[in-house]
C-alpha cells in the first residue's frame, strides 16, 4: 500500500498514513509503529528514497518517494495480490453440488 500511495506522489510518513486511511474510507489504518519500520526496510531495499524538507510550519520532515526498484517491486506485489484474491474468490464461490 505504501508503494502504491508513493507512486502517486512523494509524501512524509504522517501524510502516507492519512492517505491510506482516507483512500480506504477509513477501513485501513497504518500505525506509526508499523509504518516507520516498514519505510526503513524499504529504504534499505532501495524501493524508496527519502530527503529532508521543511514543512509549511517550518518543521523538518522526511519525504519519501518511490524509486525505479520500488516500481518493479510494486508490480510484483500487485500481481501476487491479484493471484491471491483470485484464489480466495474461487474458495468462496458457492459449490455447484
């Protein structure tokens, strides 16, 4: 989800969490305790890059953007997720007995 949101535009962590919450109509919430370690792993893997910037309130914020490697990873993840959803749909269909 983080890579997909960053594909749209670079964001800082809090904005990412809020975007996921709003885009999902508040069905999904990402807690800071999960988000920031995930962003650190993505930085280490090279899927995202980060730069320090100043916010509108003149505070330092770390803005994340997806990299080319992150786009490739996102493609693989979306494909895998779609296959998983297809499998779930097959299991959940009523049997024809």
